[in-house]
């Protein structure tokens, strides 16, 4: 869509496409300590294989911190954000996106 920032293009070190067809895309996310780049997701369903502490930076300048336990599942409507890993270990997740 318009103004969408593909995470696999903005942060290729953090996001890898596991599967893609006309309807869905499955991504693997590996977020090391520190900050990722700003990117967008359509409707997404995130499964955290290895959680941690994340600080989410939204386009308007507001931030939110989240403690993400291992095995946590997070559905979310379309959004643009930048995720900063402020914990002590890599955050690893599988992201399912519906196009």
C-alpha cells in the first residue's frame, strides 16, 4: 500500500521471508539488542519464539514499552513503527501477514 515500508527491505538483517504467495507472507524476525529501522506491517500475527523487552516507537513520536514473554502471540492491525530491543537477549519471532 501507499507509504508502506517493507521490513525485509528496510531491515534485511532483522527480517527474512520464509514463505510468500498472493495472499499471505510469513516472516522470521531476529532483533538483536539495539534498534531496528522503521517499517510497516499489514494485518499481522506475531508469535514470539524468544521474547524480551521491547520499546516501540510510533510515527507520532510516542513510545511504548512491552515485556514479551516467550511464546507470546500478538495480533495487530496495520501499523508503522520502529522496534528497539532494550532487553538482555535477542528477540526472535515468526510474523504472519495477510496481504
